């Protein structure tokens, strides 16, 4: 059985790339395709030595830095990848990868991290946060997003079977494409995330610094709490803006290696997570390190964090993305910290291991391939 694995773009190491690593572990003989591949040489071990077949966007001017600017061309680009020689096509998609063109005798399984947020239910938020809603170019952006939605909906018909990284995303897939999806939680390498031996007096957040992650909101929440320390790990377009908002009790470390991130996760008294995320890998990694979570109570966090009402709680929720709500959640956490034990956190994280992901994903694909063979 010849297998092809398709992903959107390979630029940084994030949650989608960690899922890709496990897909390559499942199918070590698969060929790998992507819109662009600009992963640094010192991080390429995540691809398990695979070469990557890319699209024409790889050769366009300034693509390495501004690859996102070529999003209008990506539907065309992904359709130019020739996978006609493969029996099984697996797409790992949060943008255009699921739009790969396949034939009637091929089986296409798409593991969806999310339907394109900026093209569907989060379009208006995207336009506001980028400032496009107040510019004349905003009319062009709205037209482009309209065309992108039409393509995205049409290309969903080429997917034989959907898998989603959470029940939250499965609901979005049903709403967007009117298709049901099998929920297979993404893998967390909990073998690296061992509980620390002692906690220190600081809170932690870690993320790519982009608007929807709401890191600026977390930083603002500490302005009126000078007795509490916050450490921020991550880099991104909002770094300068967030740095300007940071008080003396907030330390921005920028991008850090995985080893340094894990060290901070082990020592932090709690990890703060303010985004409406599809799943959210870092809160699971934090729990595996024995660290409880203070999380926005919407999206994937509701599936990965056990609130105070749970028999074995691992975190505290807040339900509004406001400074006041975060500050109240921190106060609630400090009142209930004794209930949020290291044992609770590590036990909850254990269900998201890579071994469980690989077993569930391979079983899912095997079932669909067997069904396809019977119906030929």
C-alpha cells in the first residue's frame, strides 16, 4: 500500500508538526508533501529524515518570510501536487492540505486540526485583529475569504473520512462541511514532561504571540497584581506590543528550546491559557509536568482540563476573556491549590500519549481501508 502524507506548511515546530511526526511514525514508508518547507536544519529531526515535495510557492519571492501572504494561491498550489500513484492519502490540515485532489480508487483520510478559522466563524475577529476591517483593502480581503470558503467547502467532498483533534473541532467540521468526524486526540510526548521536584512562585504562559492567543490579556491581568510574577515564553508578531504592556513583574523570555519550556512548566505554580483553542497541546504538557491550569472555559480546554467540579480536578476555568475574569480565576486557583495535585494532573495527561494516538489512528485508517476493499 503506497501512502502519501500531506500537510499545509512546514515552517515552525508546533502542534500540527508534532502530529505530523506521529503520522510518520505510523507510516514510515510514506512520502511527504507540503505547500512549503522552511524548517531549520537543526529542527528537521521531527520529519524523521523525510524529504519533502513542495509546491511552486516554495520558489516565489520572499516565500520563506511571507509565505502566509501567498494564501490566495495555496488552493491552486495544493491541487498541483500529484498523488495519483498512492493508495492511501492522509492529510493533516488546518488550512488547505485537505484540498489535495484524489481519485475514486484512493482513500483520503483527513486529520483536521480546525477548518480555516479566518475563513469561517472567526472571519470578523480576524479582520478586526489585523486592522483590515477599517481599510479599503478589507473589501478585497472579504471577497477573497468568500472565495476561499467556496473552495474549502467544495474540496471537503474529496475527503473520504474525517478525523478531528477534539469534540470541539468535530462540531466545527459538522457545522462547516456537514460531515461527521472521528475524534482522535493529538499526541503529547509526555515522556519528556516529568513532574518537577519543587514549585516556584511564578505563573507561566507559553505560546506563539499572535492576537487570538490573548497573551496580551494575560499580561495586562498582572498589572494590578504586582505581588505576583508572570513568565511569558514565545515569540511572534505581537512580541513588541506585549513587551510595552509588561510591568516589572512580567518577564518575557521570547522563543526558548523545548528543554527550557519543560523546565519552566515543571517549576511553575500554574499555567495560564486564555485562548479559545482547538485543542491546546501546552496545557496537557503542563499537566504532565504536574502543573495545574488556569484556562478559558471554551474550546479544547474543556476536554483536556478537569475543573474544580471534577472528582480529580486539574485546573480552574474562567468564562470571559477579560482582565477581571483572569484575576478572579487566579484568586480562585490560590484558594483551591491544594485540591489540584500533581497526581491528578499527571493522571489526566496520560490519556494523550503518542502510543494511544498511533494505535487509535492506525485502527481508524485500517477500518476505512478494509471497508474500501470490500466495496470495490
